[in-house]
């Protein structure tokens, strides 16, 4: 593109922080310079992890006007829009699937802008970045390109550029202008309202306090890390975030980092990490070293809803999975991705699969709508 140059670097340190963060990130903090720096510094991403960073930076007249954070992947862990079935199908057909190129926030199932552009950036900036992404895939011999948890607008733009869409969903909480948590409860059907009150009361009765912390100390960060690993191990998960990540995040992205600490029996027994911007609250990692009934719901869900109401935040994303969220005020919300597969035959099969998957998802969302927790628009409560 005339006057536009795109450079490729392997570390966020090679990009000036003010230039990177000066691009439009939307509500999400997960591609901010500080978040990526914390991932790199802690060793949570890097070639040895199977997440090799490739940062594409578009400049014109010496000014950064766009960027993409991409990763050469040698596995499909930590993505949350899963393609294990695609990889297995490729293997059975004798088609190489890895490495692949992923544009996403590592180990973070949260929707966000994936093509970072300067406010008012000309269309040729986006075109140059799209072309550069394809060049990187060619140069690194990637079988495919995957834009994960992108916005709906980006998915449409990528479709016009030859990518096919995939439809998935999560459960998000939307602030309907509630003044208090009781206002939120008042919008629920009576049985759900009673259930939430009982759950909160039982969890709160078993602890001494639950506190939001905006500048966690070294000891608090140590415990947050410990809780994360205990809970990950006990549930058979993978600890994508390496030791030191929480400490690095507190250093490099303190303006967005929030911790909830739970104290019982005179000591810290549980904690959760949230990231907060002016437009949204994101619940990320929860953990505990003591089992307390319903404490997970209180810490990871209800405290987050209360915080969003207090701060007048329109959106609270509490992470992936969990149909149990539906009964607790979270609503099914579409998530978006876009994909390009190099092998024509595999691409055709996967595209057909995604079309069937989208139809199934639409039917599932319609079915879940029947069991939503909210009272009808006319105030009728059928429970």
C-alpha cells in the first residue's frame, strides 16, 4: 500500500508502549502493551510454550497507525474456540495442521478488537495488515489463520477478505441501568431471585470479608498465584499462566488490574483476578485453598455484578463455559471468529461443518431463551 509499511517484531518490547496503546483497543484490555508484556516477562508466551509472538505494526510517515498481535501456534491449547476436531480430521487425511497462525489474546476467552487501528485510520491500513498477516502465515509455513474472539464487525470484514465465519457463544451479564444489586435481583423471576439471595447469604456467612483490591501487595499476589495453581490442578486444567504472571501484570497494567480477596478464619483463603476498563469488567482467574460452599459464585459472579453496578459498567464477562451462569443473570451472547485454511479440501469440509454448527447454535440459543432468569417485559413472573 502506498506510503504504508508493515514491520514484524517478535517482542512487545520492540514497540513503543504509547504508540501501541494509542491504537483503538475498544473495551478490552487484553491486547494492551502491559498485558502482553506480563505474558512475555513471565514466560506464559514464547516459542517454548507453543505461543510464539509475531507483532505486526503498520506505519505511515513515521506514525504507528495499526497493529495485529499474532502467534505461531504448535498446538490448540488456551484458545477456547476449539479446533481439535479440525486438527484430528487433518491428521486422518494426512494433512499437516500445525503450525497455525492465531490472532487472539493468549489464554483469554474474551471478545475484543483484533485489528488495532488508530482513530480515523484510512482503509489502506487495514488492507496492509491483512496482507501482512497472510505473508507471515506463508513465511512461517502455517496451515491456517484464525482470528479468535474478534468483533462482529471484524468478522464481517474478514468474510469479505476470504475468511469463513464461525459462530459460538458465551454467557455475559449486561447492566440494564441498575442502581443497586437489589435492583438487579428485582429484574429476576421470583424463584431465581430467592436462589441468588440464599446463595449469597450462605457464602457470606462462611467468611469474614470479601474485599476489592486495586493495588495488591506482594503477599496478595503470591496467594493469588497459589490459589490459581491449586484450583487449576484440582480441576485437571492447564496452568497457562506461568509463575510471576500476576506480579508482572500488577507492574505493567496496574490501571486495569483488580483483585478480590476472601478472608476466613483470620487468613486469606480465596481470590480472583478481574480486569476493569471504563467500558467493561472481565472476570478471569479464581482460586481457593479451602472449600466453602457457593464461594465461587459469590467471588467470581455476584461480586463482579455488584462491582459493575457500582461502577456503572455496561458489560461483565466472567469467562468461558458455564450454563450455570444462565440461572444467575448471565445471558447467552454470541462470540465471533474467522478462519482461513490453506488446504482447499480441508477448508471446504470445515466451512460446511461451521455452517451446521451455526444452525445448531441458533437452535440452542432459542431453547435457552425459554429458561432465562429475567421477568418478561410486562413484568410477569411465571415462577
